[in-house]
C-alpha cells in the first residue's frame, strides 16, 4: 500500500530497547498489506517487526481497520496450541510512542516458503505438507470465541450469529466496492446471501480460523514437507471452519483437494462430509452452499482491493480476469 513504509534503524532502536539493540534491518518482500522487516539484534538474534496502517489510510477495506491489533490477539491465542507453529509475539507498541502506527515484534521462524519451494519438492513432500496444513487448521479450530467476525472491535464487522456476521461482512465489502466504483455483481451477491440464511444458521459456534493459510504463509522443510511455521494471521476471524479451506486454496471453484482434508480429519477435525449428497465438494448440500459463499467472499476481496491498493503487477490483467471468471462461476453455482 502507498501508506506502507519500513521503520528506520533509529526508530527500531527506540522501539526494540526492551528486548535488544538492532544493528541491521531488511524488508521482507511479498506482503500486500503491512510493512514487514527482519531485524538483526546485537546478541545474534533476529526478530520480525510488522507495522499497521496509519489512521485514515485511503486504501483500507472496512474489515481491515486495526487489522494488526486483531492479529496480535489471535497470535496470543495460537501460542497456547502446541501443534500450531505460529510466531511468538515478543513486543507490541499500540501507544504509538515511537512511530505513528501500531507495531508488533515477533520471533523469526525457520523454514522456506512452501509457495517458493514447489519446484524442488517431491510429490511425497507436497502431500506431507498438505496434510500437515490440515492438521494445523484442525488444532486452530479448537479455539472458540463468544462472537462471530473479525476480532478488532474497530472494524465493526461481526455479529452474535453467523448469518448476522457473514451478512455484515458481505455488506461491508459491497459498500467498499461501491465506494471505489468496482463492479462485483452486487444484486446477485445480495440475493445469494439472502437465500442462504438457513444454511449459514447451521453454524452456531465461532471457531478461530486463519483464513489466509495459502502456501505463501507456510514455512517448511522442502525435503520432507515438515511445517516449521505458519505466519500472517492478520486475516483471521471467528467463523465457520470451512472458510479456512477457502483461504488455503483461494482459486478453487470445484472439488476440494484431498491432502488438507485427510490431514484435518486425521487430526480430529470434523467436516460436514456426505458422499451421497451429490455435491462436487463431497460436502452436505448446506455445507457446500456455505463453502461456495465463502469462495465468493474471497473473490470479492481480491477484486475490490486491486483498485485502492493501485497494484501494478505484470500479470495483473490475467489475475483480475481469473477472479472475475471465478465470481461468475460461483454465482451460477449459487443459482443467481
């Protein structure tokens, strides 16, 4: 985002004083929201700093307000889960004493990006990684909350029931699309949500989900597929566990991949699977409809954010075209 900026060594010195003295820093590329830096300390340790967005940033979607504060809360919950290798939060500054934005400092995790490691991984290692992600999600989903939606109170996007919360999430996205003049087939989207209240109401417990555990946010050993870390909890919320299957594979409109499902169920996770239902995902009819709605939700985010973020990727046209085609497929599946 245009509001992103790395912190200077002078700023980092004041910020990190409680845990060490920084001697060097480098930007960690790949993030599209926060500014993330690796910082070397004089005692040989390396930590990661992550900054939020300044108040009033033009490019924020409604649910992204105070997103870093929500991530800090979720990471502290994940820290109690031995099977979820999330980074430990070492330090936070939400008082904006040193810089004009919220800052989180976390431990640096080992491992290579799964996304970058695909070319050198064997099929066995790929399968092991997929199943391990499913196991991580199963343990993460054991954490429950008392309210559905995004944890940062400032976002205002949530509710006491899942139909209420998901309706608020979709309404906020459609308002964002209108604000930036992005075409997202809003009438059809509203119709799809309005006709799915009964299916959404089957979800009665808010489970903690990551919502962005695609291979770029998984750190592993490429030789074995052993997961060493899962990062970027900023998109997390309390929701239907099925949403995490969408966040893991954001471009699917058809069958689910078997690896994460196998790992999820082997680790004790429960999914509403019914092979006799006749759905392409193998889920019950109601669960399949919910999953399709969640896929639609993610395509809306990916479509809308392109405009305020002012992305300039070389393959941006191809990316947007794919997301638009996916939206059309999902709306057709939802009967709208």
